[in-house]
C-alpha cells in the first residue's frame, strides 16, 4: 500500500492535468490515509503517513513534516470512528474519502499557519478544498477496490485444521460409562 501511495504522489507531482484546468491541486493521499485507518492498525496508519507524507513534502513546496502531521491526524480521527463506519458500502467509502480530502487539506493549511508560515489563503482556498475533497470522494472507492485486491494477493488466510475441533471432542471422566 505504501508503494502505491508513493507512486500516486509521484504521478501527482509529475502530471498536473486537473491543476491546470480547474485551478486546484489534487492530493489523493487522504484516500490512502482513510484506507489505512479503516483496514489497518495504528502501525499501518503511522507508516503510511510517515512515508507518503514525507515523500509528498520532498516533492512539493511544503515544509518537511506538514503532510506527515495532517495525514497522521486525519488517520487517527477516522480510526477513532472506524467501528461505526460501514466500510464495505460504496456510498460510505465515498463519504469517508470526501471527508478525509477536505479534513487533510484544511489541517495542512492550519499547520502551515500555526508554524509561522504564510500560506496563500484567499477566495480560491475553499474552491481548492472542495475540488480536492470531490476528487478524493470520486476516486476513493476505486482505490479501495484496488487496495483490497492487492491486500488479498499479498496476504494469506490460515488454513483450518480439521483435526483440532473442540466441538467434536468428547471429554470423558471416570463417571462416564
């Protein structure tokens, strides 16, 4: 999953198809953070945020650590509610990815502002947040399908042991005839 996230960041940095047409930058890393929050543990969430967030900061003009902090916080917020979320539903996945896209972008701006930087905030900022959230909401369910398939390919399910079933075992004692 981390390799796919890194490839996604590289493609976003290399080709700016949507950025030129809609005057908004698209970042799909919140989708990977949402997937890690819903399907992985805390180690997976921190690993995805650490590697892909640092990779994004190295390839962009962000100060090092900005994306790392916002992705980690987004993952932990979504992970806190993962018991209540229907992660198998297409509409729920779309809403989660939409929320993650908006939340991550908003937190990145807050971290930049709080660290003493002067991010370019203006009337176009809500438009950029909305476009990023919509793209995350549209692309997110498809990335969830791809990541689920990749997870099935690289993971294994332990085989059931038919010779050790506690339901069939009969326990006898000295009073049993």
